[in-house]
């Protein structure tokens, strides 16, 4: 069976206890805390050593994984000082993830306001990730570059991974963005599956020029094709629910995992 987690955008007002209780109640395998968004779970860089140990204990006792820490880091910044700050944040998040026994963090390539040429975009992100790689290895934490912004196409993320050729620089595949960039699922998978360590999964309404997250089964995303790809490639990571619709946390959390379990192809 595939493994499921949810990003805390699903329940931003839940305390840490409520987040973990919900994960247990609906039989999720993990939780993906979104940081610096004011979510009430409290998992942020400012946690003390003892607070981090307490968070880790709560997840371990509930047998729920911290699937990934979803950061807001964006490397593609105009100024070197800004990029240096992003590198410093990544190193700090790797330490937080290690303290929580979380094996990965999510980062963005980003979209710079100075609109540089594509070669410059790639070089900025590669340089930043190269500075983070050794610290990630020391922490035992993978840095997952998401298919998003100027890196929405799998081809662009694959270039970065190929240049760095590091087991600590991996990919978070947001299933929506490569399709929006005009890339077929099979093409994205052929380039990225060797690197993919995390997946953001959702259905989307693509009618009348929209590209909005909607409940599973209510949009036009080719969900069955995605699930077939993950099964075929024996994907071991999480399918982490990321959504911004809100029928209430209990309704949304129950629907996401129930609907996808029902769609899973047989082993």
C-alpha cells in the first residue's frame, strides 16, 4: 500500500495534539508540518532542544511519522545576501528535521523578481544547494526541491539534480505543476523517479482556465495515472495531501485518504 500524509494547511488551527490525534483517527502514516504560516502546531525553528524532544516523543508514541518539513525557502533571489539567508535557513531546518527524526525538508527554487535568464536561475539554485549539501548529509536529512515556480517542469528540476549528483538533493513532486507546464506524467516520471522522495498530491479544477485545488474526485487531474506510476515504480515515500479548500478539517482529512485508498491499483 502507498503511504499517506497531510500538510497542515488541512488543519491550520489544530494544536500539535489535535494534528496527531487526527492523523491517528483517519489512519494516516505521517504529517507534514508547514512552517512560518502561523499554523497552531508550533513546529518552528525557535523550538528549544527539550521542546523538540517532546514533539518527537509525541509523534513516536502515536506511531505517526513527521513525513517532511515544508519550508518557505526560495533560492532564486536577486541578491547574494538573500540567497545566503536562504542557505542559512535550510541548514537550520535540516537540524530541526534531524531533531524530529524527519528525513526530509521541502524547498522551492522560486521565482525571482529580477527575471533572470534561465541559465542564471539554474546556477543560483545549484550554488545554494551545493552549499547546503554537506550540512544535509551531516544531519541525515534530504533537501527536496519542489516542482514549482521557475522549476514547475520536471525537466528543470532534473537538470539541477543531475548537476549536483548528490543523494542528499532530492525532489518533491507536486503533481499539479508539471502538467500546468505542459509536461506529460510519463515524461515527468521518466526524468524524476530516480530522485523523488516526496509527493504533494491533490485534485485540481482545470475548467475555464482555472487551476484550483478541489476535493479528490471533483477535478480533472489524472489521479489514477499518478497512482499507477507510483505503484509501478515501487515508490516508498508519502503522498502528502496539500489542499486549500475547506469543508472543515474532519471532512477534508477523512475524504482525502478514503478516496485515494479506494482508487489505489492492486498490488
